[in-house]
C-alpha cells in the first residue's frame, strides 16, 4: 500500500491526508458537498478513500475537472455570467474576486442589494430588529482600564 501523505494540495487548498476525498474537496473555496460528490463519481474515485493516498496523476485530474467541469449548468456556481452570458464554475481567489466585483457593480448602479451592502445592513431580507444588532458598535463603548491609579 502507498504511504499516506500528511497534506495534499489541490487548487490552492491544503487538504489533510487523513480526510476522505469527499470531505477534503469541500475545503476548496467554491466546492460544495454536492460538487465534491459529482467530482468523485465522474472521475470514478471512491468517496471514502483517504486524500493522502491520491497519486499525482489523480490530483491533476481532479484539478483539471474542477477548473472546467463537465456537469449540468445548475450545478455550477456562476450561471449566466453578466459579462459573457455563459455558465462556469469559479474556485479560490477567482470566486472571491468575482463576488467582490459583483458587489461593487451593485453599489455603483445603486440597486437595493447594493445599497444594503454599502450601509452594512442585511441583504437577503433578514430582520433587523433584534438579531442583526450584535457585532456592531452601538452607543458608547467603555474604555479599557489602563492600570491602577497611583
């Protein structure tokens, strides 16, 4: 049996070798449980197999499949892109950059969602009466004690 690697690097994400392939792939930003299962089934990989036992060729296959998946459009995370009108799947820094750009566009055109993002309010219709308040500084904050008085 091949030796178990401690860390496996797939698509700029470190995956622990003792994790299963199915759970390890979800460590990649932009890869959900459903997408991870689709990767395993389309590449005929056993889902419960340890990620540390993957060979270099299998890692390259996984990376190429994640970058250009042959899956139905409803399974991809970027459907009908505004600029290209195509469906694609983004991962890692590309996904983070595209999300930031989408928010900037919404702010620029002053859509409702853009205005909510700009003002720091919840965007998707959540209540703002009670649960939204924590984490934000409201009112007067107490200064930390600097030490004992002399």
